[in-house]
């Protein structure tokens, strides 16, 4: 039997938090998850959609250090040639993704709120 639980996983360039809920969910019950100082908040009813089966899950990913792949090279789409633009690039926050166990492809009925942690960037 699945019980209500929260799972947190850490990887080199990403962290994941999963919240699983089994049983009745109040229409106004909110879910809040925090990963690497980034927050996500939504109503469970937004995550489960119209056809609730009794089990719901939401995963919140935060990808860090993605600016390490931004080396200033860009690909010219016409010829496929890489060009060095001579600039450095930084990402000011982690990149985040949310996924649910809801397989319906519908528009969200309500907003999902994110608060992103600002990364400190040192300029030389």
C-alpha cells in the first residue's frame, strides 16, 4: 500500500523532491515543495486534474550549474558551424521543472507559483 510520503534525491547537477499522496484530498489543500532553496506551490486539484484515482504525485526538479555548459559558442543554423561569440554567460537561478502523475493533457486550471533562489555571480 502506498502511503503519503515525500522523497528527496540529490544528483551532481540536479535535485528532485517527490510528494506522493494516497487517499482523499481536500479541494483547497495546497502542496509546497522546496528544492535547493527554490519553492513551488500549487493546489493538489491542479496536479490531479479531473479524474482522481486516489493516488497523486508531484515531482519538483532543480537543475544547477547549467551555466557551466554555456561556453559562448553558438551554432549557425544555416551551415551548422560553431562560432565563438567571445562572451561569458551566467544563469541567475536554477532551472526548474515540475511533473505530475496526471496523464491528462489539459491546461492548468490555476497558476503554479515559483520562487527561485538567485545565484550569486562574481564578475571579474
